[in-house]
C-alpha cells in the first residue's frame, strides 16, 4: 500500500499545534512543520513555536533548524521536508505535516519544480535598465501586455517577480500558469488534507490574545536581540509578521501600542489569506472548531476521521 502523509493545516492561532500533537500520539506519528518562521533558530516567541513540553509530547522536524541570517527558500524547504518524510516512513511511522504556510504545503502535495528557466542575462539587464529609467510602472505595463493574468497577480512594486515573469515568457513563450493548472500531484505518497478553522470573531479574538501574550513573553526583547546579532529588516527572516512591526517601533517610527495594533491587524489579514489559499484544495476536510463544546471532542472527531482515511 502506498504511504500516506497527513496534512493538518489552518490559519494562524487556530490551534494546529495541539491537534497535530494529539494526532501524532494517537497515530504513531511524527510532526513535520510547514511553518516558514518556526524553522528559524532564535526566533522562538514571535513564531509561536511549540514549547519544550509540547516538543516532548511528539517528535518534531524542521523546527529551530535554520540560522535566520541564512537565506532560505521554498525549494530548500521541500528538499528538507521530503527527507524528513522519507525518514519517518522508513521507521514505520506516520508523517503529519502541520502548519499554515501554503507554499510549503503545496511543495509537498505537488511535484513543484523550483528550478529556474534558462536566464538571458542581456534581457534581464535590459529590463532592469528600463525600470531604472522609466520606473516599475513601465515594466508592469509591459508585463500586462504580454500576460495580463500574471500582471494582475504581481504587484507593481515587486520588480524582481515582474522581471522573472517576463523572462519566463521570453524564454519559453509560455505563461505563468494558474494555481489550479501549475502542479501535478506527487507520486511519492498519498495525501490526506485536514483544515482547522473557527468562526471569524473567535479566530480574531484568539489572534489578538496571542499577540498580547507574545508581547508579555518578551517579543520586543527578542527582536532587539536579533538586531544585536546583526540581523536587519532586509533579512527574509525578519520580514515575518511580528518582527517587521517591532523593528519599526525600535527604529522610532511609532510607539509600542501602534506596533501591537499593526501586528494584530496584519495577523488577521494573513489568516484571511491562509483560508483563501486552503479553500483551493478540493479534497480538504474542514473542521469548524467553534461548533464543538471543547477541544477534546473536536480532537476526537479529527482523529476518528484520520483513522478512517488511513
């Protein structure tokens, strides 16, 4: 029988950690994180990593492994996660993918090819020069003429991505394909998808409470310690929600209360984007945790569902 991975997805602050741990304990599983922030070292508070007690309840992979000063990509995540999954299968255990980073989850469900097409250096240089002379809007207009769909998805300020899209068109005479048509499901294993959700008011209240807790736990001090290590806003790791806003506060751009409001708002916006992403998966099994009296009843239903599918 083909191996199967279980994916427990959901928006930030919905409660994925608790559910993934209970699933791992019940199904003889190990957890592979699909969180783009929790894999970084030293970034413990802002990423809301599982605490020491939670880490002892189930074995976790891809948490606290990457130096935040080191650039990290979805392609690297895919490679490391698939190594972890293969290792878990080899030991006769159940891989449980838990997280809310859609692209990371995508990279495990589909055979995504992150390799770049052949680059025409002269063409790229031409586009960079045009952007410097005529501005990003000119490049965006050029992209819109060649691929309106890509232009609609790519913000005019994202010059690097616009140039990449134009290079793809120039090199292969193809278009950047939509989410639905871009990927072929991997043949490495089968996938069972579960998404946890809550009613919006409850989810937003949980987000707001979590941000308050992160501040109480020392988020500001954590960000300052990262800056003292030589990290800066330009580092990809420091662009995560909670870090970038606190950097602005520490730079004197606004006071702490404003930073906290921004973190809460940006996190709520991110949760909406996560849910939009996960609704694209036709085979996703949804659980509205707000419909349950307590987590224990919901956990029982989730695990029962997974046992039946296993």
